[in-house]
C-alpha cells in the first residue's frame, strides 16, 4: 500500500502497478485519503478536508482529475487539476506561510498565482465557501484611485521606490496575453524561428504584407516592428484606463498619424519583458543612458536552461531575464 500511496499522491513510480492501473486505483480510492491513518501525508500544502462547505465536497483523484462536487445540484461540478486543488484547500487557510510555497510548488509567476487566486476565490464564493481574509489584496482600491501624468522618460514613475501598480500592470499583461501575444504565435505568424531572428530590413514587409489587421497583429506591430497604428485600433486592444496608464508610463507614444510602441515587449519563459528598442531606426530615436537590452539569444538560452537555484548577481544577461525566470523555480 505504501508503494501505491507514493504513486498516487507523491508522483512515485510503482513497482507493482502500471500507469493505467494506478490511474484506475486513484479514481476509486484517492477520495478516501482524508481518513487514512497509515499514510496521512501527501503533496498537498494545506490541510486536506473533503467537506469544505455545506454543499461543496472535494473528490480527490490526483492521477486523473479531482472534482469539487456540488451537492445541491444547482451549480454543477467543477473539475480541478492539481494546482486548482492546491488552491482550493489553501484559500481556506491563512496565506502567510502558504503563498510563497504554493507559487514555488506550481512554478508560477506572482501574476499567475494571483490569477489563480482570483479564479478559485470566485468558485468558492459561488459555493458559499469562506475564503480567508488574508488572501484579499488591499492595494487594489488604492491603485484604482492612483492617477498618473504623462512622463517624459519611460518608466520614470518607478524611480519612486513606493510606486506600486502591480494590479493595473497585471490587467495589462492579461490583456496582452489574452489577445494571443506569445512567442510561439509571433514566430508562427512572421515565419521566424525565434523573436531574435526578426530582421530590421523585414520590419516594413511584416507590417504591410504579413500581418492582418487584428489585436494580436497590432500588438506585434507596436512592440516588435516599430510600426504606427491608428488610435482607434489601440482602443480595440486596451480599455481607456489601460491606454492612459501605458501612455503615462511611456509604453505607448503619440506619433504623427497614430500611436507607436515606446518599448519592445519580448515573451520568454512565460514572462513579458519591456526593453528599449533593439532597432533604433526612427529619426527621433535617442537615449541619454545605457539601454535596457533586448532579449537576445544569450538571454533566451539562459531562460530555457534556468536551474532551480541561480545566484541573482551572477547572470550574464543584460536584462536579468534568466534570474527572473528562475524565480518560478
């Protein structure tokens, strides 16, 4: 039984059952884990409880898919992968000693963890399950009230160490990624093997003859091709509050005939990186300080091979992309 428990709950390799047999046994027996006296431990970070609300019952099945069952029959059952199961159990506990452990267990960025917190909090609220108040993010209301004036220099607002707009930037990130702006999508659309292989002599060609007029196409124009698009098309991508924020920070810039990107945005390791333009091709391009380097092949390679631990001062990457990616590990 110890061998089977390890295979189901600790990702062990069983010496007595094959994978399909373990999956079948998980579907039938994992739900009784809460009452196990011989093998109470599991990879779950929060205490295991199956009856988490008057009409909400967890049916565990780590090898297939667990379920948050609706005993009332009004809401419908909710399927849970392991990350969502971990979060459902954690949301009922004080997050003080759980948040960082959860993020590392899930190998998630802080933004990805917050998105999962919001998603599963909404689910538990529907089921009438109380979420611990410690998971609330009090900075959100303060951020909504924060107004910014347009800066002369990109990101100059962050010179103030107390300046914090994490929630608003998370909304922007969700919008960008939600429109399909990803490394694989950009490469497939432009017919290149990597973002680092977009050539300066092909920028106009990609803009004019390759990209369609669509949100993801216009995001590529803004943040990879140094192109200008009409403001009306920017308003299709972002809401008015986000446009004001991006203009205030210098990510979007008013230009003759429309709006252009004030930075390049690279995707790597599940993160978005805003850097100075790699191709300084416009007449008014200038820098009075060392540039924030774009994500080159060296940085990209370091991200893909980021170890579970990396000394944050030993990176060879100008952007520190590999170190930021290592934070997920």
